[in-house]
């Protein structure tokens, strides 16, 4: 199942809601508290350069293993539970889609 299909399932169809807003809603229900919290955690976890690039519209690639390591197991597990997928799938989807989601919002990492 693709990432957008997962978001549609979790959010009850998305009701024409853009993917970045639907994902932000899912993140609000986790300890990360939203996309800026997710980006902040990734920055703290060693991916600050990539997060900055994403926020500026760049598409810096990051391997799923690096996403998982930077987020930490607790956050990966929480996202997996919220989305109803495995932790490996969460890392893979984030690796693939996070640059575009961050750019769509012009999001900045939360200060921690």
C-alpha cells in the first residue's frame, strides 16, 4: 500500500485534504506533535543538513535506516502504530516522501 493510501485510510479518506496536512494530523497524535516536531527530532538526530535542504525545497535523499536512527525507536514505533504499518515501512515512506512534505509546508524544525 502506498503512503497516500495509508493516509487516506488513517484519516478517513482525507476529504480532499492535501497529503502534507493529512500527515500533519497523524503526527499531532504522536509525541512528535506535528511536522515541525518530526523535523526537529530528525535535526537533533543528525540530519540537520538534510532537513534544512528539504525546508528550502531541496530533495536531499536520506536512507530509511538513517531516518529510523535519527528519529529513535520510540518515535518510529509511535508513527507505525498511528499509521497501521511496520516500523520499516514508516522509515521507507518517510525517506521517500518527507522532502516533498517539508517543502510543501515550508516547514521549519521545532526548536527543542
